[in-house]
């Protein structure tokens, strides 16, 4: 049986061998709780501190500004709800993008129900937000701008520094979901970036179940989870030692390999796009052509349902995605594809292919050939391809 082809690196990545090797001792003899006063607890604390420093280095931030959480979703919730609660302004104003992840949009809906005001900035056909639109949206009572640096669904990378500069002219804090860009060359190596930053281990070839939020000194937020003094009192609960160690190892590996990873991912994606374009016509490519995640392709297949395409590809040994991994199966139109102006019928054929470290050199050609077999067959069966009924 041929090996399967994994093209869903924006949903999760495999644990790198070096990361697994670093974690294994902490599942065995090196177990411990960092808050314990004995030697085993001190050893656990040193391991967590080392991991904290490695994660902080990805953002060129002080180690004491990194706190560990269970997921990027938790980090986003803590940033949004924590800042809002600490602001002392129940009717305060928050801004996000129409294309942001639901881990940002859903907490904002909750805050709206609590009396806060929310503005969602529009994006253009390529998924880019306009800094001028942000300038017009800012108000005297705006307390936070939150945005995803890149879209997992369409790959577009936002003009982060420009948006930060506009927000700072009005003294507004900026939170950025950088789960897809931290540890890559796309992340800006400057102190002019966002204030609060969400990172995720499992998108950096580290373990699932651990993430982080950067909280600079002087920025006040209230905790979501109470019951202990861990993580500076902002996230109670014993830290998952092995997972945190793995996150640190993944961060160090990302710093060492980011250039090589990007170059290879871009090459794989370029070959995949060429192979798909040669075999299929009528495709609608989505996202920005240049300002996009390396290794990322996104397109709509008119005349076919995305779910049917993905299932047929899976039967061919190809693992791909449609929309966000957190909304798959929801049965709702993609809010991202709607935000960039696609009609509902076209949006139903939206798929995402993302290459990375798990891919072999022949994968782009094999995946393109599979799509070339699958799509014509599905189009011939789908009511979406029949066109309008005769009068």
C-alpha cells in the first residue's frame, strides 16, 4: 500500500523526532510538579523556565512575559476576555477582522452580550485588511485590536506592523494570533509588533495540549482559570511538564530551521499548484498570491462540494482540509470565503492544501494527479455542475 500524503500542516503538524526525544524522560523518571519545594519540583521548574525562554526567543521577548496555556483557543480567550474584564469599561470597544479564527470571533460575541462593542474590519478579495479602515474604526473607547497574522483557510498574511502602528497612534493595545507565523521568517523581528501574542506548540512540530500567550509587563488582564498561583497567577493549574518541555524543544528547532523549512515548503506548494492547474480548469484560487504562508494553497472547485472532494482524496491517500479544523463538520458556509466576496455556491467547493516537513519530494505531483482524477468524476455527479434549469 502506498504511503499517505499529508497536506494539512495548517491544522496540526507531527511531533519532530528531536522534540519527542526531549519529552520522553519527562513521561518517566523526570516527572514532577514545578510548584513542589523538593528537588524534583526544582528540576521541573528549571525545565519549564528553559522552555519559557526558548518560546520567548521566537518573539524576541523577555522570558517572564510568556505564560503557558492548554491551547491557542484558551490563549485567545484569555487575551480578549482578560483585557476586557480588566479595562473597567463594560461598554468598551474591540476590533478584529472578518476573517479571524472563531477562537477570536466567538469570545467577541460573548463580550458583545456582556455589553462591549465590537467592530469587524472588512478585507479585500485577497483577504487583506486596509490600515486606513482600521484608522476610521478606532474610537476613543477602543481598548483592543485583535487579529490573526495569517489565515489558515486562505493563507493570506496581514500587514501586521502597519496595523500595529495605526493602533498605537491612538494608544490601543494589539493582540495577535501568531500560531501560523511565530517561528517563521514572516514574524517581524522588531519591537514595534503586537503587545499580546498567541503561539501554539502543535503548529511548530511540537505536542498538542500546550500553547502560550505573551503578556508584556504593565499590561493588566484578569484570569479565566483560578485556583492557584501558576503562570504568574494568570493560569492556575499544574503545568503539563512533558508538553511544555516539548514546546520549548519545538521552539528551538523552529529557530534553527525556519529558513530551510520556508524554502522547501514554498517549492512544494509551487509544484503542487502547477500540477493542479495543468490538470483542472475553472478553479478559483483564493488568498494573496505573494503575501501568504509558505507551503499553503487554497482554492475553490466550482461544480463540486468540498466535503466530497476531501473524502475522495482521502480514499486516494491524500489528507487535505476545508476551512478551519475547528469548524469542520459545522455545516455552515465559510465566514472567511464569504468575507472575501465569494458567492455561497462557489464557497462550497473551498479546499486547503498545506505542505510541510512530513512531505516527500514526489508528493506534489502525486497529489495533483489525484485531484485530476477526483474532481472531474465529482463534477459529473454533482448538481452544482448542472447549471441553471431550462426555462
